C-alpha cells in the first residue's frame, strides 16, 4: 500500500454504489454507449472518493480521452503484462488550474526535465488531490507550491471546464501504461493583469523550468496543432518567438524567448519526446477559448 493515501476515481452507474475504477479501465468508455472519446459526466468528491456518474446531456461536464489513449487500445495480453503493483494503483485524481488574468491571458508552466512523468512538457499548474482537501483547495495549494502565487478561496470563482483521461506514457508505442489519471481542469479568474501576477511569480525549480502567459491568439495556434492529426496549424500571423520566463536551479526568473514551433509541436509516435504542450492541456485550452465566447450572465 502507498504510504500516503491517494484520492482515487470511483464510478457509479444508475443507482448502484460507487465502485473503485480499475487501472486498466477506460473511464470515458465506461460512460460511452458507442465508444466515443468524449462524454458528459457529473462528479463529486465525497469521503475522499472522487465519484463520477453519468451526466444529463447538455448539463454535465465534458470528459475526454485522446483517440490514441493507451488504455483504449490495450490488448488483454498487454494488460496482463502490466506489473501488479501498477495495476493495483487505481486511477489517480489531479487538479490543474487555468488562471485567467484580467487581460485574458492564462498561465502555462514547463515541467522540470527531472520529473518522472511528462518531463519538459507545458501544462497549467496542478497536481494531486490530497485527503480531506476540496478540489479548489488542492488547486490553490498546487498553484502556490509550483508558482508562488497565493490566492484565497474567497477571492476566486472556480469553474470546472472539463475532465481529461490522462495516461503515461501517452501512447502504447512508448511503452505500457505506468500512471492513469483523471485531470480536473479548473478555471479561476484573477482581478490582476499578467504583468501584476508576473511580479509575484516565484516558481519551484524542482517542478517548473519556465513560465509563460498565453493570450487567446497563441492559445488558438496551440489548440490547432492536434496531436496525431495532420491538419494545418493556424499561426494567425504570430511572431516566430514567444516571451517566456526561464527558471534557474535556484528559482530565479530570467526573460527569454521560445520558438513558436515548440508550442505547436505534436506528440511524436516514436523516438525522443519533444518539448510541447501536453495533449490534455490543448483540450483544456480549447475549452477556455469557448468560455471566452460565452457571455457571463
């Protein structure tokens, strides 16, 4: 057993009691009638169990997996080859924070290259939910731990944009699954501009190697670079390089630039992985763009 209790995914159908999801079980498929890669669900966090159940169409939260999700394509032989200690892990729960500034930018961070899972990949700040935390508390804690930005629960109006079924490695061509998560993408609005928030950044170099504030034009280009598809990337006359803040091993920030091509890179099927925006993050950013188009009532 793990020394630290983890919050795991439980699934519930009809009026049955929630059942702990199995590591090799596709949560998206569990709620899909025809094998779709996106469904609508409802969720709740009760007694340290993250429970998912079927949502009413048009009223639930979107849950998506990539078309190349390893769990989706796992054969019985491959599933049996997964080490028992991995199979017994269950499906973990994570929260990622899309922090929207007053001037409509969102914060992205590049994961440290020393991290075991998704190293050197651009994502929103986030991490695991700990026992007895709310989803918001977990998101705010991770935001502070990774970036130094401290927001109080009463200062934000959280909204769950969507859920993502994340597996690492992200493709079977890269090896058998080692980790399986449901990531909750939560939108938070700040009354400060990105420049004001930038002055408060103090990233943890153990977890974050760079930060950037992406506006809707950059986000549009990023989400157009759909992984494992050949559709043309919409660069929208963006500059060839993007301003980022590099994080030193001591945690100091320095102004730098990153080629735009890095942020619109697609996940390779084989060979060395590349610095890129994660597939789940592209999904979350697409949901964020949609939220900008929806008027606030």
